[in-house]
C-alpha cells in the first residue's frame, strides 16, 4: 500500500521503503563498513562499497577516461559525467546534464523570469525564489502556496 513522505511528498511503495527514504532527509547512515567504518544509508550502497576491500580488482573500465570500477552499475553512473545532454537553453554553451540547473541559476536567473522553463530550473512561480535542488522544489511550492493562502 503506497505511503507518502511527510517531508517532501514523495510516494513510496510501503512503510519499509518510507523508513529507508526518510534517511535521505535525516542523513542517518546506520549501515557501517566493518573494514573501514564508512557509513551508508542503504545496505545496497554498503555492499557496493565493500567491493573496494575485496581481493578482486576492478573489472569495468571507462572507455573515455580509462578510470576503473568494481561493478557495471558504478561505471554506468560514471559514464553520465561524460555525456552532454544538450546546450543551455539561454546560451550556446553545452553543459553536462548534472550541472545544467546550477549553470542556469548562476548565469541566467534573470532570463528565467517569465520563461516557459522557469519551474524546470528552480524558479518558484509564486514568489520568484530560486530553489537550488530539484528535490526541494515540491516542498518549497507547498510552503509557498500555504503562505500565499494565509495572506489572502
């Protein structure tokens, strides 16, 4: 039965998944590596980390920069750093998808006002504030809606 996070409004499959998700807000990291002590919020992340201490050597190699990885998942995530998903909509610069939101907020905040893509890049349509992280946008919109309804 789906459950909704009270902090950000995200819907997850069940209460177990909700507890796991809530750790992203509290920064709780209860799963520690027995070798080096590094802590993780989720067991799969700990298991992936434990490969660092294993006798096995890295098996996956990035074809772009030759960096090596212990598993295919980490290599796929790394490969996204080399991708450019397109140009900035406000200037001719090609920006990696991971940094595009910050690029637009830093250099083109004025151009966002009135733009059809304002919400996509973190401009609140109610109060004009820039929300730095996309994961915070929904919570900001709800809080802003409450504030504007209270003042009316």
